[in-house]
C-alpha cells in the first residue's frame, strides 16, 4: 500500500492547523433582527462581531496532521 497520500494529508492538516493558530478572525457586520419602524424614520442596529476559531480545534487539527505523518512514515519503513 502506498502511504504517500497519508503523508500528504498529514502535511496539509499541519499547515491548516498552523494557519488556524495564526488566524486572528475577521469583523463580520451582523444586523440586529430587531429593526424599529417609526412613522418618521426606520432605525436598524448593526453590530460588528469577530469570528475566531477556537484554539482547541486548531490544536486538534495540528495533532491529527502530526499523527498522520508519523503513521505514513512508519508504513513506508
């Protein structure tokens, strides 16, 4: 069995985990569903919210990538 795809998938997961750790999030404008309509004007509220990946998820991706690389190397030898 060829273990190169396992090693390549592990390397991809390691890179994805590193990117997830360094990613700081982005501002996403979220509109409040409660809009107020008055006879003279319509008022809506926009809130800026930061979406961040949990560090635990990034660590799990990084760890699974390392495990895949180790398993792939052991299968080749």
